[in-house]
């Protein structure tokens, strides 16, 4: 039988204590730290794992092929819509629906519309922490314009945000923002409240993600107040299958970094009847909302 030296025992005990304390860190310690404004971010913390908080980008990720430029949408509810079907190598417009892992790494370009799923980060079951992550690979022009500051969340982190952080059930809801969608239509979406929250004057909030998009209805001015208090809104930007875009304003699907099989990866999707996480074909064009750890 092998015996540990006294010093090794002391080191192991110390390591266990540190690990235990780290696992016990909760939202209070993180959200009480000063939070300084970050370019391109909503200035409010969200806990996505024990001891890990992030700020969300101010809008979905967008790409312009003709200039090879990346940016965040100006507003959280802004979507490109059906023009995503025009994406190609020289297109001068912007797109915001991307196949899985299409950061530009290994010539896997954001405008890729191949329906062959093994073209998308083939052989990888998690692109988190790799250059296939859009945020790690690219500078975001209105998000600091530096490489490696933003990232995509994992399936586990999205699940924690929506189900396991403190008061998670009461901090998510469906919502509609009036007259801000494509051609002036209402924009439906999924919203979250930050760890620390105070309802702005003149606004209301009812939690729930099974009652349809009419659960919370805001004018653009009211939403500005909600966003100013830290609320996040994921617009139902639709999805792209090849060059065909559908369900803009009614269906939202957001990639995680987590793969499922060699042909599929996990998405967060929502529609008027609810939300779920589901593995889907990597070639399908989905939205991206990046975060930064703070």
C-alpha cells in the first residue's frame, strides 16, 4: 500500500478547501463587485455558472462579406430577416443567421450555405474556447474591436441561466416590442432579467414562457427603459435553410457551442408555445448572441 507524505496530505486538504469555497461562490459576491460600462454591452450581470457572471452584447451578431466585418446589431430587437438568403462572398449587405462554427476559422466562412452538415467544424463536439467561436476569432467593430473578448455560451451555461440561477423562473418571459420588426411589424422574442433588477417606472413585467408572446408588450420607448435597467431581449430572427429564410418574427433559434453528433449541435429555440434546447443540423442558419465574462 502506498502512503502519502504529510506535505502531500496538507496540499490535498488545502486544494479541497479551495475547491469547496470556489464551488460555494454565488451570485451575491459577483454582482456586488463594481460593474464598469463595456463597449457594445448591456450594463448588467447575468450568472451563467457558479461564480461566473457575464454581460450580454447589445444585439445579435452581424457580418458583412464584402468588407469581412463583424458588428453587433444597433438594438437588441434588430434582425436582418429575409435578406440573409442573399449571402455570398461579395454581398455588401449584412447577415445575422450563421451555420455552426462559421467564424472564418479554417475557411469556414459566415456566408456558408452548404447543406452538408459535416462541413461545419467537423469532428468537434464543442467549439467553446476555440477559434470556431465567432467571438473569440473576430474583433467586433462596435464591441471593443479586439480579438478574443467575446464568446458564445455553452448548452450548460444557457441551461443554468434559464433554470438554475437564483429566481431563474421569475427572470425570463416572452415579450413583444411593437412596430420595430421587419417592415414595421411587431418583434416577438424571449427576454431575461439580470441578477439584480429594479422595474423601471412606467413599465410592467410578467414572467412566463408558455403564455405566448403577448405576455409582455412594450413600445420602443418602454423597452428602452427595460434595457436601461439591464433586461436582455433575444428577437425571433427566424432561421435559414440553405438560402431560404423563414419564420422571421415568430421563431428564434440561437446556437450554443455544444455539439451533439458529428452532424448536429445544440440550439436554444423558442416559439409562442414555449422554449427548449435541441440538437439540430449544423448547416442551419441560426442567430448568435455573444457574452463577455465580467
